[in-house]
C-alpha cells in the first residue's frame, strides 16, 4: 500500500522540492498547527512584525531565489498581505500564500467565528483577484493534486498563488507525493521556425539593432541566454528601469537604462533611432515607458515575452519565450563590428569628496556609485530612492530589486530581510525615503533578531517628496523621526545622522565594517532637494493629476 | 439653471452633511487632486504613517462619532486598508473608503499604468467583498445619485462602503446636491403589533427576565432606549464583550459581561437560568458566546437586531429594530421589584499597592480599575489587553472600544488617534500587547504631531501570549523593543519602564498629569503571566487548533 502523509506534510514536502527554504509570516490560531509542522521541517520560519512585511520579504526572496512563501492566519493575516501579493502579481514574482482558515467541521450552520468577514469564501474570493491560481484544501481526495497544480502555476507564470487549509484538514492523511513533475509547454515547431526565420532576417537586415532587456528575463532565468546573445552578436543592450541589472551594467555591450524621455538622452536617441528593437521579456508599463514618452515604432520591433512573440504588427501563437531565444542563439545572426554606443559609466567614478559641503541627493548617489561592492544587492524603495538609483552602476546580475512598476512604498526594508535570507552571500544596500521608512522600517526588528547586516540609507527629505514635486500641500509633510536612534529601541544596530559629505563618507565606511548588525544612515536632505531623474519624472506625472 | 459643482466637491459636501469632520489616509498621485479639495473644505486631513492605521483610525472615529472616512490612492493604498475595512464590516462600523484611480481617458487600450494589478476593476471587485455597497464615479450623469445611495447604505447598515473616483472625474461639474434625505425604513404595522404584544406577554409572564445588550445598540444610537427600558422595568442588563460599555457599568441594573463559560460564573448562572432572555442588538459571534460555551435556550429568547426580530423559534419580517424598542417602551411592561443580582463591581476598589512587588497582569488591571476617569475611553487591542479588560468597570457609555469579534491585532494605537479626534473631550487609555504594538504602535508619530494625549499601556509579555497559551513554539517569540524609549525617536512623548507595582503607580500618575503628549508605559510582565480570563479562553481555543 502506498505510504500516507498528512496534507500539511504533503504541502511542506512540495514546497521544499520547489526550493522554499524560509517561510515568512505571523502565526494565528487558525494556522498554528501548520507552524508547528514547519518547526519540524527543513523550512525555517521567519516571524515578522507585520504580515505585509512578510509579504514583501517573500517577494524579494522569490526574486533572488526563484520562489518565496508567506504563511498567515485567516483574514486578519490574509488581508494584510493583499498589497504585497498584488505587487508580486503585477511584477511577476512567484509568491506562495499559505493561509489557515476555520475547520470544515466548525462551519456547519455558518456561525460567526472570529476573523470571519462575510462568509467563509470571502478571503479566497479576494485572492482570486490577486493571484494566478488558488486552492482550498477541503477534500483529501484532491488535496495533493491541487497542491501540485497550484505550485506549478506559480512557477510557470511567475505569479503568486493562494493555498488555504481549513485547520481540521492539516492532519488528514493522503497518499504521499510522487516525483515532482515540472510541466514545460512546447512551441508549435512550424510557428517557432517561421517566427525565428523572420526575426533573423529582420535583425540581420538592420543597420543598428538594439536589445531592450526587461524583467521577465530575470524571472524566467533567461539571463545567461541574453548574455550569450549579446556576446555572440555584439548587439548593444539597454535595460528598462524594472529590468535594471538584468544584465551586468559593466557588460561591454550594455548601454544604460531606457525610459523614454525620462532617462538619459543619449540612450533614448540610440534606442529610438534604431531600425530593429529586440524587446526581450518586456513589461510595457507607464514608468518603464517614461510615463508613455517612449517612442517605439512597432514596425521595427520584435517583442518576445512569456505571454507572446510579436514581430512588427503580427503575433505568433504557441511560441515559447525560452525556445525562441534558444533558436535565435543557434541561428546565423551576424556578428557586428565593435562600435561606439552610449557608455553608462561615463562621468562616473569622478566623485571628489567635499567634506564640509551639505549632502545632496545627487552627490549621495555619486558617492554610492563608488561605494558599491560586488557582493551587494541594491534594494530601492519608491521615490528618489528608485529614480535616483537608476544611474547606479550595478556590478553583477540580479542585484537591483525594486517595485518599479507597482510602486508600493514600504517594500525595501522587508525586502532586505527576504533577499539576505535567500542568499546569505548578498549584502543589501537599502535606499529608502523617510515616508516609506515610516511604513515598514521597523522590520529592522526582525533583521536584527536574525543577525542580518543590511546597510539602510534613509533619504530624509522630510515628507513625500515625489508628491511635493507633483503637487505640494500640507498632506505631504510627515513627522520627523530620529531614524538614526532606532538602535536605542531595537538594541544592537548602529545609527548615523549625516548632513555633510564628510559625515556620509565616515558613516559608509563604518557601515561596511559592521557585518554583525544593521546600519542605518539618516541622510538629512533639503526638503525640496531631488535627483535630476526625479525632477524629470515628477514633471510628467504632474501633467496627469 | 441649477447651480453646478464638481464631483469631488459634491462628495465632500455630502460627507460634511453626514458629520465627517476628519479624513484619514495617505495621498498618492491618483488621489492628490482630491486631497487638494479637502484642504479647502471643512474636513481636516489626517495623514498617517501607513494606510492600515488610517483604516483603524477611521473605524474608531466611526464608533465614537457615528461615521468615519479614509482616503487612499489606487491599489497600493486601497489594498492596505482591506484588513481594517474587513474588520469594520464584521463589527458594523460605517467607514467610507474613498479611493482615487487612473483617469478614464488614461484607460484606453488598457495600458499598464503604475499601481495596476490585473485590470482596472480589480480593486473595486475586492472591495465588493468587504463592503455593503460601492460605486465608481465614472459617469457625471449618475455620480451624484451614486454618492447619495452609497452613503445612505453606510449609515443604514452601519457597514463600510467604497467610493472610487477616476482622477479625471474629480473636477467634472454636476448639478449641486439637494437637501440630504435620510431614508428610514418603516415596519409593517400589523407585524410590529403582533411581535410586540407577544414579547410583552412573554416578558410579563417571566419570573426572572434579563436583557443581553450588544453592540448594535451602540451603532444604531439606541442606547438611550436601552437605559429607559431598564429604568422603567428594572430588568437586569448583561452586556457581551463586543457590546461592553453599551450601558454604563455603574448603572444599578447592570450585572456584568456575559460570555458563556468564559466569563464570571455568577453572570453565566444568572443569564442561563433566566426564563426570558431579551437579546438586543446581539451579534452571536464565537467570542461573544464564550467560544460557543453559551447555553441559551432559544425557547426563552427574544432577539431584536437590525437584521431581524425573532421570538422563540419564529421570526417577524419587516419589523424595525428601533420601532420595536420604542413600542416596548410604550407597552405595559411590569416594573420589577428591586432584587439581588450580580454586582459587577464586587471585589473592585480593593487594590492596595505593594510597592516592591513585581507587577502582574491581574494586578495591573486591578490598579487600572481604580485609575479610570470619567473622561476616558478604554481602547483594548487583542490578547490579554482585551480579555483582562473585560472586568474593568467602564463609567459612561461608549467608552470601551475593541475589535472583539474580528480580533485583528494592531487596532488600538491607531484607534486612539481616531477616537480622540472624533471627540476631543475623551482621553484614550490604550491597552496593547507587545506583539500588537509592533504592528501599528509607531502611529504614535501622528498622535504626537497632532498634540493628542493618549496613555498607552504596553502589556509586555515578550511575545504572542494568547498563542503561547494555546500552543507554544519559537514562532511566538518576538524581538524585545525598548518601547519606553520611543520618545527618543518620536520627540515629545513620555516613556516609562515599570517592573513593580510602585513604579506602575508612579508612571500612571505622571501620565495623568501629562496632557500635552502621549505617555507610553512599558509594563514588564513574566513571559507566561496572564489574566484569569485569558487562561479560560485560551484553554477553549486550544481545543479547536
């Protein structure tokens, strides 16, 4: 007879096979029993201060490691992760949401159990809007297959999924799981052949082709193919803001971030004057497109993503992104001569410290450019932390994390928790505004308990600076915290308050040396100081308000 | 020709008429223009550190003032209030959610605008699950009527509603609003007559009737009728935990909190041995029913709520709660002789300080009972802050706020912000565990900026104590913060760390004298210390895990 294990153990077994090493969340009575199972499993439980922090941490974990998971109680826990899960959906990050719920036996006669909102399906119905697939494990006959299907959906679409376990089902025995099968969809061979041969003709016929690389390359693990394609053909590569660091920014073929009229002028000119734009893994969002200032002529574009392959004005069905890329690599694409193209590091590394000068956001980023180390992952929150960071030169791949499309504030500090647990060799450099820090910055509490060592730069411009640029009013002012004194509340970290370039330099050096706890640098900026990039983008956003 | 105003101004006009004096929330570009309108209106904007805090504040504001409102940007703001709004739905608190969204003109060709998740309806579809009515103001021909209908739904059902304004609709002119009409539904006269006469017969025929008063009396403003009914008939009144303070706990007819086997034994015996239980405004939740240990025989019950009037095993349709109560007051109900019944203050006021003794949670509540002042509103978070507080004697009406059914942690500190703004004569006494404080306690930031003066008691038992009682594991441990040192981060407040009864006494006196800022008292408890009430309830909860 086939071995049997409990539904809870089955789920844990599959999560481990999918490479979930940590589970973020907060226990509650509807999920306590599952937390107990996790304690006796290879998965390490990470209890955060709030559920939304757990969601952001799981999202960052997924971006670094390929999959992430969060475990919450019913409704009071679940709804608190709705925003991070929505962000993971929008930006294609495969986060597994595991939620407890009232037991099936408790539901008879529809009683008013605590945490219930409208009926027992309410939470599931909400998450159906925010995830790509979901299951309620209320039937032992199907629970195993449901778990397999839903986890497969997460990895195939790189989007969050929702798994709900009524608490009296956790221990119910079902047949033990078989071998993990990863389904891989196949292209229609004729369509693939036609698409590739047309693309090759178009690329080889172009005088100045350019690759525009975006975030899906990262999510689907296709970055090595991108690097090989660029190496083989010497076609210059631009990245989008959301896709920043999808290729090493020191790669000789890399030309910088393209974001329409919002970005550097030389990159815009180079991309928009190209006679063949090869868009790989692109997500055509408003911010990626420079608030729709991007002028890309469809008639010269090849667009390959997980959702479609399109050449000029026609689309190919049943052509898989990975197979299309592999076929391009095998195809007789011309190798281009070495030629001049925009250099993203131009003007960099020229930072000369002026010790007594008040620090500004532009100078802050110049200094950070020289400060970046090979083992760092830059995590940018929303606002100038993101816009200003677009000019940072990222050394390796996958080393820049930011919710650049969904743009939910409060991502960065919890994301540092997730990123450093996903890869302990990475050291997070967190860039976060004061408004965003007030939302989730106290998650340093968990970071401290686990002995992690992010360097957190609070760009303190005394309020919601992006909105100040768009339209100012008293609603953009916030309470001034003494951020650098947080180690007095959460014992163990280090804090610095800096107003000058010299003090910033000193604090950065101390932060680098401190590998045993978080370091927080409270960078005091002028209320109206902003980066050049932010100035450009805010002007565009203001036109829409 | 009729005067015209913009859709945004129309909404503000109606909100003011419905007695919305403050709007909690965080601005964002999709809602900035509406924030600007608010600045030039009688409504005061209160920007919180996080949206969920704004939701809790609006909920508490609604509980004190009759209506509350929260204003957020699209998705990243909206989903962050989903949990407080779900709680307001479960506990019948009329919170108006106002959200911005992308302009109608921007939506052509379904572009990927920032903050968007799946499609432009996603947020509305989520809130349809969590509110009683909703509207998207995308059509000037219907916008006014939609606003009127949705606000009417909120006040009639005492549940949250959702109003979404595409940002390019805010300034669109529509006819100015007419007189505000409050629809009031009427009972069917024959049904009302029959129900009342049967109820009167049953009450007058009973030897020991008792009233069980619950939260709907508060929400629907029917507390004066309850007091008159008790004064007129001398029928003893018990309250539920959710309805605690619905009648002054010093009222001579009040006998204490009934919560099945979870509460005081003498109250349980009194209610369960009654031959006529008059349940008024009851919400029969698991915690209200002492995790279903309540033994109430339907055959002796009269249940009157906003949703139905039921006597024994039959229900009356089309009978309004208020009209039923008014008719009872006019009916020839016997006046009962003064007689012995449980005294909720028995054993109270006997607190003798033992200055050197380590403080315990039971002694803490005994001390607080003597400390309560007439102008205080007690706001209890989840855990022993709630369970232990059930024996506090509340002086006036409506002075005990807690999410006792939905039981979402993190309610109390933001609720203090809402409650004190709703009624500046109230001084909040906040009872909050350390786990809940880590979720939203930093909202003291906003409290400080507005010069409010709550007294915050952090019951610091070093983790999730309720869960420890149910089932302990390392996931119930949290990072130890130096809570009392928060005034060093948020300048202006006062903080105390207390370990003994003497130190607690000293801190309470200093808190009382400090009317200019928040006072935080970090009460250091033993990890396994708990109130008698928590011990009882946790044992019951543990059986369900």
